[in-house]
């Protein structure tokens, strides 16, 4: 495969039905275990909930966690360790079927390639399997490293809001170690530490840009849809932060 491409596994109808049955059996158990800061591919949760969690952490005049680790996992679905995943499922009766789906393999241009790692993208069960593995990261962070920052995760995209640049750097080191224990790694070009205070820099998470800035005498944490609002307003209005004429281009920011 070329750079940037990934495998898609399309199960046959019979397997999709069986995966849906397994999902219905596993999901309630794991929903009771998953952390409050995990939002990806979970019932009743979505990317907007993750954005609200970030906004809640970084908003206000006395906001403390304004150094953000904007992280993306490198080919997370393709690198999940099968043995570790199956061990996490314990004595679940359908574990044998899950093992078969994990090792189903890929046919490309008539050639069969066995799958030795990763969970098949395109399967009904794959998002839950990824969350089961990454729950170990969430749990370890919550128990041992919460002082470094607040982690917000949507599937294999995550950000950590930290109080200082030094803690953000320490959190990034810890994050790499924890992911290494899961057989995963960060994507170098997509992972960065950003100081969002006063609009000097901003961070992008799931299509929203996060910046903390001061229009006039009002302190705001702005979370806006990328491309929807001008990045820097040179003459903001003290009331709403919207310069003359901006209302003609956009009715209002997506989220404050």
C-alpha cells in the first residue's frame, strides 16, 4: 500500500450479523468500564461532547490548563496487538469468533495477506475493539498521571490539557511510554504541544480550532469550526467579539 493508505475489511453479511450480536453482548459491559473522557464510537456520545469537554477545561478568566498536547495515533487500528486485546476480553464466550475476525486477512489484487496485528477497519465490531485497547491508556492516566493534565480522547485522536509547558512535555513523554506498552505510537507530524493562551497559538481537534483570547475586556475560550470564523480579529467588538461586516459572512461562532 502507498503512504497514507490503510486496509479496509468488508465482512460478508453473515459475519456482519454475528458481529452485531457480539457487539450487543459486549458493549453494555464495556460501557460500564469506559472512562468519562472517552467519546469516540460510544452510544450517546460524539465529537461535539469531546469539544465541550475541552472547552469546559480551558474556559474562563482563571483557566489553568492552557497548554495542549494535540496528539494523533499512528495507524492505531492497524497496530493493535491481538493477544493483548483478546486477554482484555477475559472469558467472553465469543472470543474465538473475535479471534477469527481479527486474523481474517486481506485480499489485494488477488493476493491473500494474513492479518497478524490490528483490528479490521470496516467491521461492525472494530471501533469497540479499539476502545477496549485504548481504555487501558485512559485507566492508567486517570490513576497515575492525572496531575499532568486532563485527557480527552475520541477514538485514536486525543488531546491533553496541561497547566504548564513543562507538564505538557512530561505528559508527552509519559504518553509515548504508555502507548508503547500497547504496541502503539504517536504520529510525529500530527502531534504537537500548543500554548493556546491569548490567541498566540491554537490547536485543532476534530475540525474545531481551540484558542484562548481577550476581545476588549472579555476573556473567552473560543472553539470554532475551522474555516468558519476569521483567525484573528484586529478590531473586535467589546460585546460579542465580531467586527463590523463579519455578521454578513457568518451568523455566529459555532461554540463559545
